[in-house]
C-alpha cells in the first residue's frame, strides 16, 4: 500500500494510525503459538473502539475505524478504511488490517499482521508471522519490494507493524508519549516514526473533531531505515518529507502491561501529502462501550 516515491495520504494513514473484521490469532506461527489467547489470559480484557474521519480541502475523503482488545499480556487489533465522497470517485479504495501480539514491559511484541487493499491502485495484500528464529515469514501480492532472503531477526527485533503503531501510545508504557520513536516493519521496509513534543495545549472542538481538553502537540517524522530503493533515498535527500502533526490526549482508563497506565490516544492529526493537505479527527472513542468523548454537534 505504500508508494516508492512519496508516502501518499494512504501511506501516512497506514504508518501513523492504521488498518478487518476477521478474528485474530487465527494462524499464529511463532515461538509463542501455544500462549493463551485473550479470552484465556489472566486479567480482564478491555475493548477499545475508535473512529477517525479524514478531511482534505474541506471534503470528507476517508473513514477509518479500529477495534482493539487488550489485556495486561496481549493485544488484538482489527481495522478498516474506505474512501468517501469525491475521493471515492477519484481514488476509490477499501482496505483492512489485523495485528496481534504480546504486551511486554519492553513494549508491544508483534506476532502476526495482515493487510489487504482493493481500489484504484490495484489489489494488494501482505501477511507476516513471527517464527521460532525471531524472523518474520512474509507473503505479499504483488511481491515487489519483498526481500528474497528477508530481514534478519536482529533487524526486525523490537519492530511493530503499521497497525500496532496506530495504538502504540495507548499500549506502550512511555510516560512522555511525544518523546518516543516507534520502529515499524511493514513486511517490505523498516522505518521509524520519530515523535517530538512541540507544546502542550488546550484543544477545542473544530469541524468533525469532538475532543475538548488538554493535549500534547507532537511532530512525527517518517524516517526511512532499510528496504528503500536508491531512487527513493536520493529523492528524499533532495526533497525531505515534512513531518506530520498529531495531538495526543490522556484518558483515565488504565491498561497496558502494568495494568495501570493511562490510555493515550491521537485525537487530531494533520498531514501534508502530494495530493492534498488533510486533517484527521477522532470522532468516536469507546472503552468497553463507555464513550470517552461526546459526538460533535453540527
């Protein structure tokens, strides 16, 4: 789903948030395959449901929803996106993703990831599963960008997929969410999402955005690490990608590997892309059916 020249709106959503309503843990192939599923782990499971609406040029262009099940030991995520309105006419696309893994004191450990896309850019899919050696078995359609020998266990250790990255601030134990780097492996490439705190502010609802309250404003830089073409790196040297901006808010709900860390969620994001400048709003957020924000009143 990513461009070899410049991350598009579609790429940044996948990298910064993102993306199926199918059960997770279906075919775990890893050293952890005998570990208990969420329903069998100790501690209560929490259900987190989020909806984001993305606007560009004042138009509604993408809807994105994600559902996560978290226990102190494990996580499962499923997500879907679809283009809307004029964007659906010009760039029609639908996609879904799933991810599952362990929650450890050192951070989330990905076990399985899958992603599917169908639209103007063609049909694309990718799956990866952690094996006993610590490497990921990757299968993709098309296979462009997949390394025949794969990445070594040492190169992918500690990396998460784009979907896990989307809730990283919610499940990682960092006390300073804007002072972290999220290392990501998408099956083809390795890159970092580098957060930097700009300030702390008091957000007011705007547009479709319903959240009101204190938030961190962070810049997030897309930093290529491995698997990128020489042409991509040369182009990036000439024309560096601008960082995007994300506002993170702390909620009272407690979760994570310690079971007592606050939930931190992105409530607003701003992107500059080659197609359009876009803003994403968190429009609904629920934990176990309890609404964390009230719907915006038009």
